[in-house]
C-alpha cells in the first residue's frame, strides 16, 4: 500500500472475489488443454541500451542508470535506534546526494512512523553492514506502516536490506514491505521481504524507470497474501523491469501486471513458487498491459491448486487488449500453465527491446536459488530456498519471528570515507584520505563504487 493510504491494489478485489468461482471452473475445464508451454516463435529483440552510466556493475533493467547517491556525502549508520544521530532515519531524511553505510548489524525497528524516502539521490548500501546485515521492521499498532517507502522522488538505490514486518499495524492496507510510489530511476536489488499484510513489494501510481532485481519476496499474510503489485493506478506509460526475483508462498500477484499502453514491462528470469490461485496476472484495466514474460520458472507448491494459472489474463474492467510476449518459460507441476485466453493476446515479438539477454529458464532457476535476496542470507531466506528445492513449505497465516542477526565489528575506516582501510591499501586508494569519489584509472570506476561492488561480490561468495 502507498504511504498516503489511498486504496491501491484493492480496487479490483471485490469483483475478483465475486468471479473467482467462475474463473476456477473455467480453469478446470481447460486444465488439460492449457498445460503445454506454447511460446512465441520469434526470440526477443535485444538489447535496449542503458541511457547513462550504470548505477553499479551488473545493474540491469529500466532503472539501471539510477544515480543513487553517487558523488555525495558518505553517512555512517552507527545505531539501530529509530532516530537520532547515526540512525538510518537521519540518513534517509538528509538532503543532497548521499550514501548510507552501516557500521552496525541487527534489526532497526521503527517505533515512530517509518521514514519516507522523499529526498532524491540516495543509496542505501546494505552490503556495507558487518555481521548478519540489516533488517527493517516496525513496532506495530498506530505506527505500523510500510518500513521502506520511496515516494515522489527519483534516483534511489536500495541493496542488501531485509524488510520483515513481524507485528501488525492498525491499517493492513498500508503494510507492504517495500513501496515505490510516483518515483523514477529506482532500483531495489538483492533485497528480501516477507510477512506483509498488503503486497510484499508494491509499485503504485506514476512510476517510471524502475528495476526490481534478484530479490526474495515471500510469505505474504492472508487474506491479502500478494507477492508483487507492479502497476497500480497509472495515468500514463511506464518502464519497469522485474528480473531474477523469487516469489514464494503468496496466493496471487506473482507478479501482478497492470499498465497503460505504451509501457515497456519485462518479467525476466524469475522463480515463482507455490502460488495458490495465480502466478503472473496480466490486467487490462488501464487499456491493456504490454509485457514480455521470458525465461521464468513457474513451480507448483503444496498450496498450488490444480486450477491455479501460471500466465493468466484478467478481463475484469477491461478497457483494451493486453499484448503478451511469452518465451522460454518453464512450468513445473500439475496446474493450468497458461490461460486459454492467452492466445487472444499473444504477440510473436516482444513489444519493446529487452534490457538484457535472458538466460534459459533452467539457468534462471539455479541462479535465483544461489544468489537472489539480501546477503548474507538469514535463516528465513535459507528456509525459503530449501522449500523451493524440495517443493515443501506453505502459505502462512501470521508473521514469524525474526531470525537472530550476528553482530560484528565494522571494517576499519580511519578517514571516514565509507571504505575499508585494508581494501583501500590494496586497491590504489588512500586509507588516510577521504577519496571516495576519486576515479581509479585502472577500472574507470570511482573508488567507492568499486568498493561497494567488492562488498557485494564478497557477500555472494565471489
């Protein structure tokens, strides 16, 4: 749900519930005729060039050129407290380009209403945290709102942060794990979210140039257990990439795709597990979503009904035809792989050039299991990975307990430039001088960008 508490994602709930029985009967009728993976005959058009410098090495998707906090202040988060000097809130609320680096590990539990990322040019670099990393949560009750909201802003990057709202707030419609609202040039990369009572990740309003990549979104809480609402209440075209993510143990919206004509939406190389009724939903409420669904794995789990649909088309409130390009997707298990309505809106070629070369679905499956989510992985994410492999686990009725987070001393940083002194000494930087944004002649990257990439690869075992 969005921060302003408007009704997002529920505008179609009543109609959906009233027609769910009919849809289920229709799905059963077509169960045995819709199981084959019939894809477009033409491979996708490649590759749409990134408009600007990459946000970080390996950045992908339409948001890949987000500036984040590049060139700005390095602000150290030195406390797990809700607010005050050295808090994450202080860094989020600051102005100008800035990067939040973490000198602590543990749970940041907001006791007041969580901060909203409104000021642009921000990077939250969770890969800098020591020990077991950073988890965000709230205290429930009247201040129990979405812990990470990006609203009415631009150029924001969030990496290696977990969001696990383990306590109920007073308004479940304002309890996502992550919300992106009316913002541009945003990247959520290698994050993990769970236990949201609305969407685990929600992109609401007029967003553009958004990347959600290599993340885990699991165990939304019924009766609104949703993985990802990628488009809701837009007034015009948008560009959005959903790449390399895991959706697990969510009833539907795995993900939900509802965009205006002229948009470029790509759902590439995701691992979608244990949807109860629907995996990928394509809607036509805003004139018909154009979308490329390429190289994904749709995997049955214990809650997946035989009448559940892998790639589904929703015609409720339709104002125009969708255009769905689907290619090289893998369906594991006995359910309706493709709605029989898909043939009416399938296109032979991707509407927009894709922003990256997809890998085969089998490779995407292995990649997601190995490297999606915030690192270091906590016990919850390890559990989700094991359950996907063994086709076990289930949709839960309530949030669990937060996993313990290992404490550790932050790396030495005598000059306060955000970089590890030992890394600086071995990579041409000066551990006695604040030189974060000086350019390394060898790599062509700013030293700090190279350091963040090093920390990311170190966490992933590279």
